[in-house]
C-alpha cells in the first residue's frame, strides 16, 4: 500500500468519524457530552465483536485517534488482561490501557489551571 | 386580500430560505468536522510513523508498535492540552465542531478547559471536580461497558 493511499485512508476514516458526530450534533438534540459517551461505548462494542480492529488495520490513526478508538483501547486492554490475569483482568485491563492519555490530561489540566487563564472566548 | 397573500408568500419564502440555510450550515459544519478531524488524525499518523521509522530507531530509540502508539497518544494529549492552555483549542472548536471534539486532543481539551475555567471556584471543588465534567461520563460509561464485555469474554472463553 502506497504511503499516499495509506495517509488518504487515515484522513478519510478520521474525517468521516468526526463528520458523523457533527451530523448527530446538528440533526439531533443530543448534547456533545452525550455524543462522546455514545462514541466511546460504541467503540467498546465494535471492538468486542472484532469490527473495529479491521477499521484500525485500514485507517491506522484515523481509527485510533477519534474517541471510538478510546473505546477500542479499553476493550482490547480488558481482553488482553483477561487472557493474562483471568477474572481480575476484567477490572484492571480497561483503564490500564488508556491510563496514559487520562493521567497526562489530568496532570496538564492541573498545571494549566495554575499557569494559564482562560481568555474571554471569541464570539 | 392581496396583502394577505404577499404576507403568506413572504413567510413561505422565509421558511424555505431558513431550511436551505440550515442545509448549507449542516454541509459546512460537516466539511469542517471532516477536514479538521482528518487533519488531526494525519498529524497523529505522521508522528507515529516517524517514531517507527528506521531513522528514529537508529538515532534515538527503537519503538515497537505498541510503544509508538502510546507515545503518539501522549504527544497528541500534550498538543491538545497545550493548545487549550494558550486559548487556541476552544476557538478552533468553534470552527471545527466535532472535528476537534472527537479526536483524543478533544478529550484532553475537555479536561484542561474546565480546569482553567473553574480555577476561580477553588482547587478542590473547582479545578478538581469540574475537570471531569465531560471526561467523567465518558470514563464511567466507557469503563463500565469494557467491564461488561470483559465479563462476557471471560465467561465465553
């Protein structure tokens, strides 16, 4: 697969996943928080039935970077932990797999609250 | 009578125009979400491929697939947090819509932005609690559904 085709697929899959969320945002009365929850839960279930891994194989970061990919990471983390640890893995695998992103965001959030002030947003 | 008719057509016109306007707004919003969402994913893919490249392996560190993915996530979260801290990401969100909210950078933004905003309400119930105003529900339902599929996987294995 050529590099250009690969990146084009990343762009298209990532873009389409975001555009679907935008349609939901504009066309339904769902709030953005609700859509993000739907995305992460969908990611978990699509990953569990094996569909999402196929999308990741095609779209790379186009599939892993949107929030559906967060759900995919949660699910695959749990599966891997269950394989390694058995019953205990059900509870350790999910957050373990996504800990990097959460912990970094929390720490940066705390630092930003000390060093940065929100500007009045441009209307 | 004719005045009434004119009034009616004007109203009809307005209804038609506003529905057309909404359609073009939806089209524009979707294009923006598509472009920005795709672009953010391209940036992440570029970072990941660079981390996996032979140049990086020879000169810095040889990552495996999993390591490269983790570092890419870290860099993307940092970028999202940094752009939020310098008041860029929230304004980007006005243009990009879901295109900036759905990628992992948007997840970072959803934590960092309220952390900054609620500083005035204190460090515990302001920053500490409000940080998870959007990320909290995502984590609650994400981890719970992961436990559910994990349980099924454990039982059916």
